């Protein structure tokens, strides 16, 4: 399968959206960044906390989608602040939960989630434009009542058609690609997942099994790396939310294997060293992601001169 993708030099685009972050983005869609608060950071922190704690009542209400979600989320935030009282390293967490409680007070108790597929198509439109693809036909796997194709059309995509996957080789190729990527990301997420909220203060790295590779598996990862890192490089080749920690970790792992020249080079390094190197790569990527998220003002290069001052973006 991977040889097929490589030999035909196929384009590929990936959209990764965490379900809990998807809901948080909807909740805060009307709030913009300001001098009083960075909403991008708050969205990220709240999404991360919900993924760490996985509050059962909140998630059950989310899937029922019966209007009880806001009430359950507010109760969880209030109760968690009470549990965290007096724990110094929970101060930042409490600030996020308190801010969340304030924002939730603006919502009607009957709020329901609008599950749509706009986000992946927004990214796909950007990818298509970046690659200068203007002449295209987009085939979408037919399912449900057409919500997927309607989302594509709402974004402005044209020449869009629904097809049965059994009748479209292209859809089946894309479905396999999605399955491979999503299963790897889910497996990494399960491996790194905190078994209890208290585990979140402990050091967690990928388990040894990820690095105990035979030669065939090693070269399979390298082929997948070639598809993702080399074929049709583009900024919008992947499109993810702010809370994309597991995807970033997956890219670090795959990129590390991809950079290895030979299997002999790989096996000559201790597995524990592989673990440390991948974890350090992932942490570096996460830090850069965080820096980009908080950098709101475009960087302006300062010219060399004799002045002992410079003008900022507003002319001060």
C-alpha cells in the first residue's frame, strides 16, 4: 500500500481534531484574544484538562447531546477547584477552571453541540490553494444524510460528489490512509495517557514496545515517513487544533525513524536512548507549538542605526 502511494507520488492531507477541543472551540467561538486574556491559550488549557481528567458525567452528556452538557461541565469545573484547594502546583489549573466557570455562566442550559465537518474542509481548502490545485473533483464517502458534503460546499469547495466507497478506489485509498494514521495516533495517546489525574505530574514517555522494531517494521515506518515528510511538502499538509499534543508526538516519533539511514544504525542504539531522543524531540516540538500559539504580534526586524530606541507596532 505504501509503495503504491510513493510510486504514484500521491497528494495527501491530514486533519486531526480532538472531540473535546472541538466542543471547547464552539463554546468560545465568540471570544477573541485581547489584552485581558489569551483565548487561544485558555481553549488549549481547558481542552487539555478535559482530556486529562476525562470527567465521565461531562463526556456522557456530550454524547447524549441533550442540552445537559453545559451544566455538567460547570459542575465539574467547580468541584475540581474545590478538590485542588491548597495544592500549590494546581494554581494555574484552578485559574483555568475559574475562567471556564465564568464563561459558562453566559450559556443557556440547553446548549447542544453542532457536530459538523467544517474544520477538515477549511484545512483542505487551504492545502488546495497552497498547492495551486484549481482543477479538481472531490469525491466524499457517502454516509448519513449528507452532512459531510454539505460542509464541503459551505466552505466553498466545488465539483463535490458523494460516492459509495465500494465504487471508488480513491475513497478506499484515503480511508486506509486515515485508518493507519488514526490508529497510530490513538495507540500513542493510549500509551501516554494518564491512568489517573494524579499521574499528570509524573514523567511519561513512549513504552519500549514502540522501539523494539524488526527490519520490516522499521522500513514500513520509513515508507510512511516518506509519504508524510517528503511527498508534496506544504504548510497545510496537516491541519490540527491547538490541542494536538498526541499528533505532535506522533510526528516526532515518525520523523525520528525517518531520519535514520539504515536499520543497522537504528539497532546500534540502545532502546532507552531511542525513547529519550523521541521524547526530547516531542517536547521541543510542543514548546515551539506553544510559542507560536502565544505569539500574536508579527516579528519586526530592527534596523541597525545609532538610535537608542525603536518604534513598536503602534508607533510608540
